[in-house]
């Protein structure tokens, strides 16, 4: 493998690994709390297990955004 | 809608849509492989994989072209709106077909040679100067696949709420980058190596049709935008009786958001033409049981005040209406979302 290929592959691997850890925590506890019913005063939105599983790929891809929102900052 | 999240919000229409979609995909793939294999029977395991790469690759491009054609088609002819209704599932299915196409190619490398060659091929930077033959066209396919991955991974309604509709929409506009990359992937790959005339014909016919439909739909929207003089803050909609019962007339203030003026029997009301869900063209929908129903995903809002019925909480901006003789006029400045500004005809 060329050096640049292994640098890219390692980079992707690191990003995805970090993403997986954050995504799992996110769908387990954070996801319902980070989005209201559409109105801020209504508390967490109920989510089924299926919906949580479907959110994992998006959270792996966008984990920096997920983390930001979780830490209470705007997008 | 937003009272909680499920994996997929199924209903009869969506199940039918998906069943037809799956049937067509299976028919295409089986037909492609059967016909191609009877014309030129593959002589090796690699030959069979090659056939699957071609079947799934062309299927993915056909599906992606269809996904992109549906929007303008529905704008040009409202009878095609049912196609739009479940376009999201078509998009996600397209991603999986493209993923299988790329997966077969990995299988081919595993069979033929060292998989490390593949990574090496994509990072032989000097090759990117080769044009048109010899360009690493697989990298273009990878770009297309990654953009489709982003779309599919964020297709759940949750992400629409999380990312906010403007950002979500901006991300999903990336599909045009993906489509361009897929077209180049074919032009620099299959079109260079595979001398079969079907490849350029398929490519140009589909890419040309999608482009033409977008141009036609944009011209139709532009024609709508030539509003009447609204310098006094009021815009003429037309005779109230000219609005078909249960439907809307869409008007466009100069430089402002479009307004959909609905009539439900004797009740008239004006709401923003952008659905609070995905900015769908709500004015192309109709009134069902006193609720304006968005043609895209069936989000509902009461005619009188633009509020979604409980337990839902979405609201549309409304606009003040007035009658001058027989002529209906709408004020171009929006009211706060959910304000009741409806007008009842005598
Ligand atoms: C990682 C992503 C991808 C890789 C590695 C890849 C690889 C390939 C390869 C090796 C071929 C064979 C070229 C030849 O016959 O010389 C091919 C053909 C093709 N690919 Fe891809 N591809 C990818 C993604 C895509 C995507 C996303 C689409 C469409 C949306 C697509 C559409 C096609 C089409 C239409 C063909 C031509 C099939 C034919 O000859 O009939 N590919 N691709």
C-alpha cells in the first residue's frame, strides 16, 4: 500500500471509531433529549428502538456536530 | 410527525410504493443478468462478478436519475405527486444498490489480486492527470457513493429536526454533486473500457433528461414568480371563486416567499407556501377534513390558523386577506405562525 493510502485509511478508521462510540452513547441517552417535540417546553421526544438504531449511521458521520449540540452549543 | 420518533412511519401507500419499487429493482437486475449471460456467457468466476457489477451499477444510476427527476416532474404535472410522496425510500434503496455495486468490485479484487492494489490505485496521484482514459474513475464512484451515504444516513426525520431544515436541505443538495460524480465515473470508466454503445446512450439519455426536466421546472416556477404590483403591501390573488374548492392558488410577492391561498368551502386562508417539515410546496396539496395536507409527506395544518392539529405542534406563517369587491387580496407581510387570519365568504 502506498504511504498516502495508509494515512487516509488510518484517518478514516480513527474518525469512524470515535464516531461509533459517540453514536452509541448518543442514541442510548442523548438523542431524545437533544430534540423536543418541536416546542421547547415539552420535554424529550419518545423514540422507539428501531428509530434509535437508524440514527447510528448519521451520528457516526456527523459526530462532531452531535457532540457540539450535546455540550450545549448551537450547531 | 413530531410526536415521537419511529424507525419508519409506514402506511398503506408507502408499503405499496416500496413493494412496487422492490419488484422493479428485482426485475431489472434479474433481466439484466439473464439477458447478458445468455448473450455472452461468462467463462470465469470473475466474469460473473463483472456482470453483477454492471447490473447493479447501471441500476443505481437509473434509480439516482429517477430520484432526481421526480421533483421537477411533480412540479410540471401534479398528477405525479404520489411519486414524490415516498421518494426518500427510493433514495435509500439507491444507496444500497450502489453499495452492492461497489461491494462486488471489492469481491472482484479479492478474487483476482491483492485488495491493497485497490487502495494503491486510488492514491496513485499521477494518474489523476490522465484524461479521459486512465483516470482513476473508481475515485469518482467513491465520491458518488459517499454523498449518497450522507443522504441516506440523515434521511430520518430526526435529522431534519436536529440539523434544522435549512442545513438539512443544504446537505441534501449535495446529491447533485454525487450525481455529477456518478456521471463522470461512467464517462471515464465504463465508457472508456466497455465499447458497448449502450453505455454512452444510457448515460446521455438519463443525464440529459434529468437536466432538461430541471430547466423546464425552473422556468415554470419563474413564470409563477412574476407577481402583480404589490407596492402597497397587498397582492391581488384573483376572484375568490376561481380558487378550486379544497385547493390553493400560489402567489409570489416581488422578492418574497410564495404564499398559498387556500379555499375550503367558504373559508379562505393564506399560509406560507413552505411546509414546516421539509419546505415542501404546501400550496400544491389540498384540504382534507379541514386540514391543509402537504403533498410531500402528508403533514397537516388547520385551514383557519395554519396550526398542526394536536398533538403536533408545527405552525405555518399566515397572511391577512381582504376582499375588494369580488377580488381577493393578500397582505405580503407574514403574521406570526399560527395566527388565525382566515376570511369567511358571505
Ligand atoms: C466506491 C464506489 C464505486 C466503485 C469502486 C465503482 C467501480 C466500478 C467499476 C470497477 C466499474 C466497471 C467499469 C468498467 O466496466 O470498466 C463500474 C461501472 C459502473 N458504475 Fe461504478 N463504482 C462505484 C460507485 C458507483 C455509483 C455510486 C454509481 C451510480 C450511482 C455507479 C455506476 C456505475 C455504472 C452505471 C457503471 C457501468 C456499468 C456498465 O458497464 O454497464 N458506480 N463501477
